[in-house]
C-alpha cells in the first residue's frame, strides 16, 4: 500500500481446538494474518489443562522458531498479531494475555477497540483494579474477573455486555475455547474446520492457509463455544444494525479472503472499473501502488483499454527500516519500500491507482518519484472517498487535523500532491462495489456517521447535586 501505510490495523486473531499440532497451525494462521499486525505476535497453547505462552515483538517468523513451537504442545491454541498502537506498552501489550485468577488460568486475545475503555478503566481502578498494560484487552480481563456471574461463559458475556465499540475476542480457559463478535459486526471473524478440528480466524485466508475449510462467518453478536462436543452458538446480546467496516473491503483484508460473505478480489477490481468509468484520463499506462492498488488498477486498465504495468515496484524485505533518515535524505523511508520503474514510466502519461490518501505525504513522494523517473504526466486515482475523520473501531488512524482531505479541498489536494489530476470514488460508488447494501457498512471515516461515539470520561458525578431545583 502507498499512502495507507499510515493506517494500521490493530490486530488479527486465530484459534484452533482439536488438533495435536495446534501451535504450529496457529503459527501458520498468524503468518497469513501478518498484514493485520507486524509489531508483535503471541500464542497460548493448552495441554493437560495447563496453558503455556510464547510471545514477543516483531514479525511472526521473528518471534517463533522450531524451539518456540515445540514449547507449546497440546491440541488447542489461540494466537494474535498486533501493531503497536498509540501509547502502546511494547512487549507487555503483546497478546494473547495469559493470567491466573481464582478459577484458574485464562488467556484472551482481542481485535478491535472499545469506545468506552477509558471510562471502564476508571471505574475498575476506583474499585481497586491495578493495570500494567495499555491495551483494551486488559480492561476485558478485569471485567471478567470482577463479574458476579458464576461460569466463565457467563462472566465473559457479562464483561462483553459492558463493552462498547468493536471487539472480536477469543478466550481459552479450562476445556473451552470461546469466540465472540460485537453486535455491530465491525471487524470480521470466521469459523472453519480442518478434519476433526475447529478454527476461528479474523479472515478466511488464515483458515485456508492451514488447509482448512471455511464453514461460515461468525455473526455479529454471536458467541461460539468450542470444545470436544464441537461448536455451540449463543446469542446473548441485543441486536444492533450491522455495520461492517467498509475499509476492510477497500484495503485491509487480504485480496484472497472472503469478507462479510463476499470475495475481496473482485470487489477491488470493481472499484477500479467504477473509478475508470467516473474518472478516465488521457494517459499511456495504468500503474498500481503495490500491493493493495493492484486489483483496482487492473480493473481500471481493462475498463479504459490502457496497458497495465508495474511502474512502481515494492522492495520486499524482512523486518523494518533499520536506521532513521536525516532530513537531508528526502523520501528515504518511501524509497526503502517503493521505487519508480523508469523502463515503464519514462516519457509516459501515467495513471496511478491507490486505495486511499491519508496525510498525503506518501502520495506526494510517489508523484515526485514518478516525475523524476521521466513520467510526463501523473494522474492519481483513488478507490475510496476522501478520508475526513478517524476510526474509533480498530484502525489506528491519524487525528482529524492530520488528514489531508479534512484540511484541503480537491483543487488544493491536487496542488499539494503536484499531480496533473486527482480523483476519488464517491461513497455511493464504493457501496455499489461492495454489494449495493451500504447501510450494512460503517463508512464513518468518509462520512462522519459514527454508529458508536467514543466515551472518553464519565460525567462529573457532582452534577447530580444541582438537579431537582431544591432552592
């Protein structure tokens, strides 16, 4: 992805029960979900009633080796990949979290963001809870521990019933593995099977990675309990209007996944086709910003009858940038990841297709690179609307004031990027591409229509002293 490298998904989850090689399969599943989190990874496995963990900072293949996998025996495991979010606590915040409480051991991993986490944390701290991490997941653990319900399932349901916002949760305790998805259905979650084993994952690609079969989507508001008897479905939460994240379809999900019941790849090709219909350009070649812009660029090129070629190439290398650039070495960070292919773009009018523009700095540098490589014109086409607001439901986005489309109108965006033309798809076109059922999706980062507003603090309790007018 080009500009959307500024956007990070907070995490992805994978879980399996009923396979003697559970930890190794979880490792493979997390590897398939690596695009959802590249700062840390962890696995908790169960054998003979005991839970064992291994986790650390880095990519999945950096955290785990054969020795680490061998240290996690058993037929049940849960795993997690994450990005370090704002205020993140480093390795302490790498999930799954494994704790011991009065009912034994409990491991929990979570994908999403609780919009009332700050208020819940404050309430728990007033009751004596001590926090050692910055993650919302620790809030869930304290809610489970402080619940007055008797069974683990009821405690977990009670805790999640108090949580607002986006959550896909996997929990492991005793002989049960539990998966739950929030009633709005913001983030994806699927149920799969591999022989006699059952699996849960953030995306279908992870289940297919381990040669499993996707059974179905876990529905919004559903709790699935997996044990030796197979899956049991519970519906303990009040129904909400479905609001699946539309940006998952535009960018975050892997293109070979099936997302919210629809395959991702043809959706992205269709976004490119619509972009070409609405905003054709007099050009010689269509170039994607790899890798996320590739399907849409194919659709754009086919629609307008222009050649498709790799005018931008991505540097595929393990790990992250190893030194910090000085101000004098302009564009260093972008050039470590992308570089212009002079053989394709020199002397050409180029259409560049990407999925989004966030701050605008990366798109600006891409335009500059293409011009330096000899492109005579650069026309930028974007398969999403202008992003004008942050996400509160599991995507680490900049503050509103940092978003280019919040600060500038379209003519000034074109001027800032130094492009010959810039065009964005409308939200109506995006909704058409994802199935024509726009009301089922959350598009708040484009429209400002937030289904659940964040609650940052409790109302001042002393306000009640002035109610009633008792003069």
